């Protein structure tokens, strides 16, 4: 899910792109709306091409969640002032520039506040169903804003398999190793860790596909609550290993 700032940047980029295209399609209408003489047509065309490019940059930055670019767009306050000084014909653009910069500033400040208020910690609840696999459920208070995670806490709960589980999962969580190496359960645990590093909490990932760095991983195995004895992890308690 994109950030609030990314959404605002994308909207302003799309608006700039559409405005530039509209000016090029109907230049006479654009001149009349801005109360400009025909002699200003070359300047208007140059301006239109420029804002089309700016619109494309904005939309690409929004897609990439480029936070540095978002901050640099606050320079629109300066462009708003410049447009305002050019006279009434340009003050609509000046007002739009100032409004968009102010909205971006508010969105950035809000997300920064949320990032400070909420800890950079995450929790995952993992159902270990004997002989069938792991079922992780993530609790995510906020989407990761960088590749650095302070702490991930995992709670592992053990369950006996039920008869309505898909047979395709059967024997996928074997702890018995073979000639080729560790058993399937060991590889499943390994894949959980690799997926966390590659895709982060909730497997949401980052736009630039960077790997995550987790400072601390805590694993808690809680006592069973389904009434089973759970003397074995490799199979049901009433089956042979």
C-alpha cells in the first residue's frame, strides 16, 4: 500500500501531466485562460513540455516511494512565489503550487510523526501444524519505511492436523533428514527466515527490492492449547514417527 505522501505526489504529477498536454492540444484556449498575447505561445509551449516532464518525474517518484524526492518537492513554495509575482495571469498556478507543497509537507510531517510514535517492531504468529507446515500471520502496526527493523517477535503454536487439511500439504513438515540433507521441516524454517530478510514483515517488500536488516529476532514457543499431548513434532501423537 503506498504512503499518503506518495499518493499526493502521484496526484500532483498526474495533474501537471494533464495540464501540459491540455495546453499543447488547445494552445489558443490556454492563452486566453491565462490572458496572454499570441506572442507568448512559444513560451507557453515550452512551459507545457516542461510540466509534462515534471509530471512524469513525480509519478515515477511516487511509484518508487522516493522519500528524498518527496522532500525536495517542497521547493514548490519558491516556484509558487515566483509565479505569484508574474501577475494575475499566473496566480492560479501559484496557488496550486503552494497548496500542493503545503499538502505534501503535512503528509511528510504526519508520516514522520507516525514513524516516531510507533516502534519499528513487528510480531508474527506462526501455527505449526504437525506434518503439514507453517501458517504465519503478521501483526503490522505500520508499514516498514526503511530496510532496518529493530525487532521481530515470533510466537509458535503447535497444533495437531485436522482431517479437512489439503492433502497437498501432507508430509511437507518432516523432521527426518535424507541422503540429500536436512528434512523438509528444516528447509521450511530456513525459508521463513530467508523470506523475512528478502521481503520483510508481512512480506510486503520494498520498492527497490533491498534486503532487510533485522537487529533482533525473538522466538517464543507457547504451550499447546488444543488439548493434545504433543509429545512429537514429526507426526500426530497417535501415529508412529
